[in-house]
C-alpha cells in the first residue's frame, strides 16, 4: 500500500510538471508571437524610420531697398560768347550731371530756378533791377527752335541725354513742334526758366553705372535791346532734383 501511494504521488508530480512546462512553453510562444506582431506593425506604420526623407521646401528672403544719387553733380556754368550790351550777340553754356539708381522703374529729374524776387531768372549781380528776360514757352511747353525775334535779351535752356529715350516727352519733337511724338535733335526744344520744377528727364529703367544728362543754356541779346542792359555780370541759379519712380 505504501509503494502504491508513492507511485501515485510520483505520477501526479510528473503530470503536474509536464502541465506547467507545457503552459510555460505556450506562454513563451505566445509572447514571441506578440513581439513579432508588434515589430511587424511598427515597420508597417513607421516606414520612414531608417530611410532618407525630404522635408517641405522653405524660402529665404532679403529686401534690397532702392537708392539714388548724383554720381556727378552739375558744375557751375560760364557762358561762352562775348555779349555786347548795345549791339548784342549769342552765348551758350552747358552743365552735365550723372545720376545713378538701382530703381527698376527708373527716375525723373527736374530743374527749378531760384526765385530771386524779380520777374526774371537771370539778373545783374550789382544792378539788381536789370535782368535778362525769361525765354517764352508755348502753352507751358518748350518752343521749337530758338527764336531771336525778341527785341529784349532772353535766357533759355534745353536738354540732351546720352540715351535720348531718357528725355521727358516735352523735349521730343516731330520736326515742327515740341512735346510731340517724334525724335530728338539737339538744341531744338527751348524752355523758359521757371521757379517751379519742370521735368526734363523721365527714365524708365535702372542706371546702376549712371545715366548722363546735359542742360544747355543760351542767352541772346539783340541789337539795341529793349530794355537796355547795364554793364554787369548776370547770374541765374538752378537746382536739379532726381527722384526714383
């Protein structure tokens, strides 16, 4: 009876041991399958890990502001020509300015004469009441060809440019009138000096290396001018202003 009981106990222990070993194996197998499944799901739902990937494009911007300056300032003018106060004559002079700008729209340049308190832009330095009359414009625009018909001494200006396309339309002529569609011939369109600004250059593109403009002046004194001119040095003062457009 004792032997039988021992054998039964041994058999029971052996069966329990096999049961536990079988359960542990099953648990290990299930755990392995779960880890394998999780690993597979990780690579399915996170395919970018370990691979090259391009991000969204982005921009880098830097603003460059426009700028304008006189590369060459217009110098003073000394008229060339010996004018006699009684028998008259004609004198000419010019000044040149170079404007530099990076504005893609170009620039405008205007001229204005100093208001010296008299009706004329050019007056005597000493005889302040004596002046050379302003050349007359036509309807506020330059006159085609310089007329010497006036019985008084007159002072006028015109404009030229290294690129004729830079000229304001006022100085373009059709061969008989200014401010007309046509071409540009030097010394054709003459304007009266004004204290208010008058546009002489209208450039439509940048001028990084500089754009050259020349203002030409003319004084004509007829024979026996009326009113008479006193002996003196006659001076007019003008200012050029350039602005980006």
